[in-house]
């Protein structure tokens, strides 16, 4: 069994996530996301999908990147034109 490092649950189906030289133990994706997912610097939500990085700052979308840093993110788009 592994003990979740977020909620402390001792769970037989706990799993490990290895990232940036560290090993983390979680009992759910919810706990893993709350510990590891970056936070959008504009709206403060957790960036669970691809997100957008501009000058080492994380945003959940192109809209938030442009709202927070219009000069540095003016070319950012959520998807390429068809």
C-alpha cells in the first residue's frame, strides 16, 4: 500500500508519479493534479491540459496569456487556423 502525500489516504491502488527527479505517491488523479499541475497566472485555475507557457509563466489558455501579458503573448493562439 502507498500513502497519498496530499490527503494521507493509505490505499492499495496508490500510484507513483516520477517528475523532475522526484517520486510522488497519490491515491487519485485529483490529488496528483492538486500537487503537480501548474496554476494559471491570470485566472488561478489548475492547468490540466496543454496550457500555454510564455516567458516561463503558465496560463490555462491563449486568452489568459494575452490578458496577463499582451506584448509577450500576442502571437499565442489556442489552435491553428484550419
